[in-house]
């Protein structure tokens, strides 16, 4: 994708956790996942039996934030989003996402290896589902630049 806000892209690249808010049959739920990105599309890997994955399966939507952890409100910086969440079915795209995860989070190699070993012991594969969060609305907040103001970021149509 092109024509994206460089401050937003830099913020995504400097942070690692996506905080998801979902809603489903048991009510609202919040969870934190690691992510990689392609433009504003954020990818995460999760077990489909988790509450947030079940909520996503039911609604296909989520709200999310990426933010710094700070002690004073004047230091608050972050991204607020709402959008669609889908399962990535393409083997090629899943492989690309797994590769991106291993580059960004080298420790995940051990996690994936442990999951594969556990699967051998119990006799069935452990599922790692790849999800795409595609923001429909995206806001940038930087209290140092604009106290009390959030700036809406135009979403450029995805190339996929």
C-alpha cells in the first residue's frame, strides 16, 4: 500500500502488542496479541478456541488499540481502530505471515516448535490460525502534539 501516514507506520513499527476488543455470545472481551503488518493490515496468530477468536468468528469485527504504556496523560500516544477481522486461508499468505512473525519475534520459533512437539504427543495438530485485522477507521492520538485531539487517518484501499 502507498500514501500512508509515516507517523502511523512508524508507530506500528515501534510497538508490538495489539489490544483487541471483541464482543460475542458471552459479552465483551479484551485480549492482547502480537502483530505484524502489511500497510495498515495487521496480522495476528491465535488459537481458534480462545474467547476472542470465538467472538471474531461470531461477528467478524473488532476494535483495537496500539499504544505506549505511560504514567501521565500528557504522554499518551496511540492508535485507535475499528474494523473487520478475517481468517487468512491462503497458504501463500499464511506462510508470509509466519515468516514475518519469525523475523519480528525470533522467540516464536521456540513457541512454534513446542506446539509441534505437543501435537506429536497428543496425536493431533495444534491449530495456529492467522487473522487479518483490516481497519475501517483509524485514529492517531498524540497528547504532546494535540492535547485532547485525535486525528482520523484516511484508510487507503488494500491492494489485496
